[in-house]
């Protein structure tokens, strides 16, 4: 069996591991080491050497992000570690899977990150729809506090780390890290200008590190087994394992920890059991809604950060959305555009006005009310939205739409020629 | 007027907020849990507690999709219309529910039993298509399953928590 960093001790039925179960397999020993034996500089170096890259979608090296955190300068106020548990990327359910089964893994990961970044206060920013996670994390936080792992003597040290759970009231943009900071402060989740970056001016104006759930979950294993072990888990240039998953009409849609760098073919046709009876693979968004489509010719690309980047693509969250031949591609893009149009925070004009326009153009082509020139207008609009906004949201929205327009150009031509969707009567 | 209990719970939450206004979203969620929705009076009372103007608090309340500024039914049915559910017929199930309940998404049935809302991806795409009944996720939906679920919910007097027992869940 392949070596695992995240799910080695997980119950097969996904029920949560208690504190007793977690500590029986060495749990919290690495938090103790991080707070009592290793210096922050040693921790940052260790995680840098492991090659861990952020698992929220951007793939930024975690050790490097931490190294940008300024050292404590004695100024009053907290230093924050914030876990991004908003997980609202369409098709993505990996963080829920991980923490529902092992809530203490996230808490220990946060303790390690907090020791490295010298944070005294943490927040778990959890999407409000994840009620089961909320219940399990609330219980685990109480257990960890009672056992003394978090609180006044973090990891058994003489320094504090207090950890709070914040429930989001729902909006996709809260997953953007500066939008998240505004939401945490009780404001509208409009993104902030960068620079200054959150490590310099973050929550309530204080230094703040924002890390994804899966990223943090890797830390206990990296400390326990060492950075070289972790590096070796990846199949290609990128280190570690990844929580991969799929949705759509595959036989066994689920989430699984696999070596970073498996191919889309292995994910869909081996791990997920292939396509459902009578359905053919057409394309996939490899990592949530905001990635570019891979067609059949992309099935053998390694799903890692470097390989996809070199091909002008991105891994995103690693949870593939698989498109089958029973779906109209134009209607699919219309559905994706509807999501982005509704979830735009409204701050920047190209995103707020452009995305509903794009949605309307796609609807027109699908429903047979398009006018001559609409396809060209659609292409033009997509080119104008992405680069002219404050945050990466709009650029993310354009990825599946622009690449879908290319990949499915024959379907678009057919719709326009017939003046309707060929699948509708 | 905020009740003594509401005041107490809000004050307890303030303990780990650097300033009062940081409690805006938590406060809205807390009051909505007890009152069902955020009426104009509720908004004014909370704004006063937080030292904010009502109009500023309203700009926050209306931004977040899980804050209700209109009354909702006993059960809120939030049906996912994002891409993974779409691939398995999620949008068709939303239309089916509109016809079955005789309301459009965004409305409440005249008997006050159900509010129907579209929602973004619920993060349970391995069980698509999904909906959230109050806080309880129900996956692997079909028209038959929805029909049985509606009958069962009609006899459930309280909002469902995340781990509520359901025969047809």
C-alpha cells in the first residue's frame, strides 16, 4: 500500500477519530515538538525543504509564505493563523472529507503552523453549510482545550495559542483570502488590495497567515517522518500526496489520498471506476470550477502543479468535474457562468457587469435566441473580464468558460447553425 | 428589544472580538437562529448593540446568502444548482420542486411549510444531486426520493440539525 500523509489512520466509514484514538497513533506529539523543541526558523526551514505547496488551489510554497511573516516586533495585538475552510469551489469536497474523519489532524496542523509563524490566536473560517464539520470540530476543540494542547499552554509550552471557530454566512468570495479577512472582521467580503499582503497587514491590521485545511493537515506527517520522506511521496517534481476526488457520471465518485502527480486517466478510469454505463468521457475540469478543461488528449497529463502549469493549465483543488456525452456543453458553460455571475461580490465593474452578460449570451445560444455576432461578443467579453479586476475570482471564472469555448467550438457552431440546441426538441 | 438571553450570548461572543462591529455576521446568525429571520426591528436592535448604523448592517445582511431578510418557512430547502449537481440533473430537480410546491425558487409555500432556494455547491459532490434541508444534507436525490422527503418533512415540527435522523435522507 502506498504511504499516506493524511488518511493513514482514518476509519473506513468516515466516522470521526476521538482524541484518545488520535493520540494513540502519535497524535499531538509533533505539536509538542513544534512548541517545545524546534525554533520557528527550524520549522519554516523544515516545511520549505518538504516542498509542500498550498492545497487551496494556488499552489504557493507554504514555507515561503510563512517566511514572509515578519518577526514579532513587540507591538501590541495578536498575530493570527487563519485556516481557510470555506471550500465553496464547485465540485470540491476534500477538506470536508478530511476533517469529518479526523478533526484533531487539523488542530494539530494549526498548532504546528502557529508555532512556526509565532501566532498566538487562530481562527478556523468554516463555511456555514458544513454543519457536520461544525459539530465535530466543536467537540474536538473542546477535547484539545481540556487536554491542554490549545489554550494558555499551547503544545505544553509556556506560550498561548487560542483557537476559535468562525462560521461563514455564505458567499463564494469568502474563500479569497483577503475577502475572508473582511468577512472575519464582520464586513462584506470584498477583496482587499495587495500589497500589503495579509502577512504584513491581515486580520484587524495585524500579521496573519492564511492556509488551506489540507495544507495544514500535512504538517504533522511532515514533522514526524521528515521532509525527505514527504518529498518522496510525490510521483513527479511536486512533493507529497494529494486529496483527489471526482464528481459527475463516474461509477464511484469519492475522495482519496493519492501520490501527487497521478494522471487524469488513472483518477477517472481506475480510482473512480470509470464512466457510468452508457456514458463516454468528454472532458474534465481537473480541480474545481475555476480551472481549464482537459479533453481526451489531456488524460495522460500528470495532475500536479508543475506539469499542468507547463501546459498552461492549473491543478486547482485537485477535485475533477467529469463531463460526459449526455450533457450539452453549451448548457454546461451556461450553468458555470450562472454560478460566477451570482457569486461575484460586485466590487469590480468587469466582473459584476460582464459575467451576467456572458451568462445571458450563453443562454441565448443554448435556447436559440442568439443574434448574429453573439459568439464574437462572448469571446470579446471573456477577454475583457479577467485581467481587469481586483482579485483572482474573475480570472478564475474565465478559465473554464474561455477554454470551453475552444474545446467545444463545434458544439457552438452547431447551435448557431440550427438556431437551437441540437439536444432539445 | 434584544432579550436578556440574546444580550448575554452576544456579549459572550464579544470576548474574542477586538471591536464590537466585528460581531456583525456572528450576531446576525445568532439572532436569526432564534427568530427565524432578520426583520427590520431586529436589524435596528443589533445595529444599536454593535454601534453601527442600521443601513451599514443591512449592507452586510443582504450580502450573505444565509442571512434571511424575509420570513422563511418551517423548512428551508436549498437545492444545489452548481456544476456537479447539474451534471446529474440538479437543475431539473429544482424545477420539479417548483412545480410540486407551486412556488418559484425564492418563495415560501402559502402554508408556511417550505421555502425553496437555489444554492451554490454544497461540497458533497460524491452524493450529487444534493439539497440542504435546514442544516441537514440530503444527497443522491431523485424525484421519488424528494416526494417521500416532502411527506416526511411535513410531520417534522422543528428545523433539522446537521445530523437529524431522516427515514428518507
